[in-house]
C-alpha cells in the first residue's frame, strides 16, 4: 500500500504568485492534516480535515491560505500572493480516524521557496 | 495553553553511546504523548506513543520512553545509538477537546559521531 504522497516535492516561486500544494492521503484514511515546518520552528499545525469538512482551520496563518479536500481523499493547500515568510516545508499527514489518539502518517513534504 | 518543550535543539553523541532526548509538556489532564522521527529526506515516522497503563513504553528501532507525571516529562531513550539514528526527533502531545489537535515540539536534531 502506498503511503502519503505530496506534490510537487519542491516549488520555487516569485513573491506575489499563487501556489497550490497537493496531498494524496493513504486510501481509507478519513482524517488529513496540513503542517508547516520552518527552520527551528518545529511543526506548525495549519488545518485538519475529517472527510471533506474542516472542523479546525485555526492554524491557517492568514486569509491568503486556504485548503480544500474533495471526495474524502485528495487535498489542496493554496497560498495566494506568496510572501517570503511563506518559505517552508509543508507537510501533509493522514490518519485512519480523526482523534488525538490516532497515529498520523506523514508525506515527504513540499519544500516551498518564495523568492 | 497546552505546549510541548524540547529543551535541546541539537544533541551529539558517539555511536554506541546511550541517548536521552528530553520532552516536557504543559497540559491540565493526562496527555496522550508521541515521539516521531524525521530522517533526512523522509517523512515523519511514529516511534512510540503513550496513552495509559505502563509508564515505560517500547517503540520501534530500540527506542523507549518513560512518562513521568510528576515531572510532566516524556523523555526518549536508547541504550546504544547507531549512525542511522541521526535524525530530527519530535515530541508531541494529543489534546483531548473538540478539535482533537496534536501539538508538536520544535524538535531535537541528533548527530552521531563515528
């Protein structure tokens, strides 16, 4: 069985451009998480999906960030009008259920560099 | 507010030496605790987790962790490290509320000397 996959693996963009990051969770996993990993900052929670709905959007840093999930599977994280401080590794994880007890399985991440 | 603290940003040990990575948490109730490892170029992988019961938890790759309520700690240990253990290690606490969030520490990067 395939693990969590993310694309692209690397993305370089110019300040002000929009970017889309994609996550394919493990088949059958209902919960999906997005995190941002900046140098020396650990993992910053961004958003959590249970099925297609997002009960917790509290981690999104600004209204430039949005995410959606369709068909209870693939998720897209969109960053509009990118800024240099958006440069980070964006990690996606999925779990079978959506509780704090569940093991999260992480993808390899998308490394975003905003010039 | 709930938080997770990993006091050591970097730790260097010699191959074959013992290892202890520190983790302290701040949470009002009994926490659900995790250790994840991020090897170079790879995604995070669960090493072990604690929910209840025996406070000494065994994980994969020869790691163990001990929950100490009195110290609000969940330190990760390994009796003899291997060069392949060089990685970044994250402690995390699961928050039991309507949001079911997991909060991660900032990580400890482990370096192994030959």
